[in-house]
């Protein structure tokens, strides 16, 4: 499998790297490190981001060749790499239209991956997409620069909830260790991500916490943010990163559900679990996906109804 990627990279010159909308640390870290790696191999590479980089990840070394939706004009790419993305809807409409029938390499660790590539490198036991990519970069024999190391470290670190979640395996630790040997300063990464929130984020958190409820004998905790709350605190979705993880810290909670408004009657749900429920299956029943302990989906309907439907669908 890795040999096929090596052949593809050897033969090609120009590559486009993309990841999912609303990118997280694994999405950005994987995409950026692959771009730097291809440059090290004297290849031209671009990263396509549908959305801007959330402020938590602004410290990441970023390639100079990052494209947005309006930059998708000429398609002279030898292959597309799509990273950390379970299905093609998650790359966004603009790239879906632009991709045409370009050869696509799908590298991912989601349980729900639809194997949409011509080459699919999938491992749902991997802690992160960056963990799979690490193996590929080793096979490509590319040296790990500090820029790559910071991106890979951040990707593994964030997708394992700071090396705490059940997906944290021995390889996740050994990759982090190797990246530290290559120049990553763990405290700098941690403070870039976790100690860099604007005050407005806490204003939003106050409003969100007022909506906190428990259900099913305290085994499910829910919280939500409406458009009105975003407007009042002048915040957006990036300020909600970490809210659902906070909910999960409550004793006795097995599933945390966070919902944010994305349209007049449209809500994005984020779910986190501790192992007792298959949340990927719950998310899939609403057209979403993810992992057993971390999944998401979009629901249609008024807030109360959407929350009720989701709560009922979580088998606790
Ligand atoms: P989050 O709650 O952080 O948005 O997402 C949790 C996990 O579920 C991530 O691995 C993310 O990629 C996945 N996920 C979230 N929303 C969706 C969705 O609408 N569709 C799919 N396929 N996966 C999703
Ligand atoms: Mn991931």
C-alpha cells in the first residue's frame, strides 16, 4: 500500500492535499506536514482549505501554498490526497465539483470511511490520520523537519485528547516522543492550543453552560449554543472547540452531546463518549459519522425537537 503511494509520488510533480471542512488539529497537522514532506521531495504541493485556520491552530507552521475556494481554477494535479475525511461530502461542494475524476488517495482513520478514493489507506485503529501518515512518510524516506514535526505532534496530540482518550496507543506516544526529539516543545504546542482563547470564548461558554442538562440518570449531558448566543458574544464555531470535551469531564457522564446552530432550523451535533455507546452508529443514523467515541452529524428541525431526537437516539 505504502509502495503505491511512493510510486505515485515518484511519478508525479504536482499534488493537491485536502481535508475536511471545519478542520481540527489532525486535519490541519496532517495536511500541512504532508505538504512540507512533498516539498522536501522536490514536489509541488498545495493544501486546499475550505475554511480558515481556527485561532487555536494559528501557531502551526503553515505551507505558503494554501488555497481557498476561490483559488480552485486550474486542475493540473497528478493526484489529490484527501486526509482525515470520512466521506466526500465533508470536503465541501467547491472541491467536490473541482475534483472531477482526478486520482484520489484517501488516507483516514474514521470507522465510517466510505473508501471513496482510487487508493484507500484506512486504519480505524490508528489514533489519528497523522499516525497513518507517519508510516507513509517513513516509507517515502523523507526527513522529518521541525515544521513537519510540530504539525504531526499537534495532530496526534489533539486527536487523542492530549494523549488521554481510549484511542491513545503506544505508537501515538512513540510518534510524539520522536517529534519532541526533532524539535517540538510540548509546552509551546499545549499553550498554543489550550491557553490562547479570547475572552469572548468564555462569554460564550457562560451562556452555553446555562443550557447544561443531564438526562438518563446523569449518563448523558447536553449543552447547546444558538445563533443568538454567537451574535451576542461576537463569536463563531471555532470558539466552541473543546466545549463537548468539557462536558465529558462530569462524573457519571457516559455521553456528552453538544449542539450548535448552523441555520434557522439546522444544528450541528458533536458527541463524545467513554466507550459504552457506539456514537459513530448514532451519527450515521443522521447521515453523519466519526468514531465510536467521537462523532458528529447535522440535524434538521427546531432546537427542542432536534435535541429530543438526538437524545432519544443515544442508547443509554
Ligand atoms: P466533531 O464533533 O469534532 O465535529 O467531530 C467528531 C468526529 O466526527 C470527527 O472525527 C469528525 O471528523 C466526525 N464528524 C463530525 N461531523 C461529521 C459529519 O457530519 N459527517 C461525518 N462523516 N463525520 C463527521
Ligand atoms: Mn482525525
